C-alpha cells in the first residue's frame, strides 16, 4: 500500500490519487490536520509496529511526503495553550511515524528539509557545473557592495516568501537600485539573496522524477509584470511549453537531485539571450500539478512508477 502524507486542500495529491485509482493500486491518503480523529498507536517491537486508524505500518510499502499540515485539536473546550500542547503531541507522534518509514519514502522529510537550504543548493549546483549568477547572501551592506557589481541586482528571500497575517503579502523576486550605505537599516534587518540579474529569453522549470526530466519553458518575458518573477500578478495566461534542453543540463539536474538524496526536484533555471542556462534554485517538494495540467506531461504517472519501484524493493526484502 502507498501512503500519501498531505492535507485536505492539496490539489497536487489529487493527481496522484487519480493515477493510483486508474491503476487500481491500494493507497491511503493521510490528511495530517485530521489525525486527531483517528485512534493511533506506536509500539517498540519493530519499525512497522504502529497504526493510524485501520492502517498498520506493516501494510505500507512506500510513501509520498507531500504537504502535511499541523494537526488540529478538536477539543474546543480546551484553553489555547492546552490546544497548542495537544497539537505538539500530535506533531511528535507524526515525526516518529515519519522516521519509521525510512527506506519507504519517495523523498524523505529529512532530506527534503536539508535540501531547502538555498546556500547549500548554490554550493552544490556550482560544484556540479551549473552557471550561477554572481550571488551574495548577506545583511551586510559593505559585503553586497564589494562582492557584487552593485548594479542590475535582484533581491529575493532566503527562505520565507510569505508575510502572513490580516494583510497577507508575497515577497517576490524584485529588481533593486544600486546599494549604498544609506540602505544599512533596511538591509541589516535580515539576510537576503542579492544576485546579478540575468536577462532572460524565458524561464525554465525542470521537474525531475527519478531519472526522468520534464523541462518546460515559461514565456515570462511576454509581459512587463512577469519579467523578473513569473509568479508575479498570478498571470494564468503565461505560455508553458514542453521543450528540450541540452543533455548536459539534463544530466546536471538529475545529479543535483541525486546529490540531495531526493527522487524529486523542481528546478528553476533561466535561459538567457544567448541560450545559456543558469541555475537559480531547486524546490525539493515543489508544486507540479499546474505543469502537468498545462503541458500534459506525465509527471503524476512517473511519480507513481517510482513509488511502485519502492514497493517492489521493499516486498523483496
């Protein structure tokens, strides 16, 4: 049986569910925010000695860690601090379950978490041989001035691109003016990524699943708003086109995903005016359903193929 760890609103998992149903493959979708509705146990006699409702550890042969949400405490009679306590207990329970699925994950939660480190991504991508825009990650104005050309720079978050709250905001990649010491206060607040802007022909999203590569051009330069960050403005009319990319770029994409200990990676590249490819970042657990929807590339099917390979390997043990 394949275990899908996600949340109720995750539309991407719906694509996997549809593929599994079409193939008549047994699966269980665990929406983690509702786990407190189940009777659960963990024993100590073996790694498979656990259950969530009627699902037993020994029945799980592979698992896909997608987008779990924090468990919701159903006991509204509890005080806020008591609800937080209950939530933390459920999170601890889930963490223990995740560790017991080692060797069964499509990509493990630990490797996904480690792979989210953007400075590490740049380091590994550089070692593999990708072109990297000149970059500094800093809150030090002097370093930004001395270690970049300090013109035609873009800035983007190191980790958190969403400012939540009543007036929720997304922090997009943006062009910035020449840095001076007058910017000290705003820049010193937190480290950000400062990078030489590469003038694009188009953006490229490369979805890697196992040893297969699905490259898609995103024609972001068709509108001014999406020139720097194709996500800006939520333009649903941007053309997405399945393209071929040089074999050496494909190989580098696969190598990066393998080096990070993953079976999946959503890699963002830029193709410049001279048809050179530049690495920006990799999302180790990124969205892909919209790519499949627009291009009809068989990403869900390929992910299920990989999960079934894991099933076979575990059944042979």
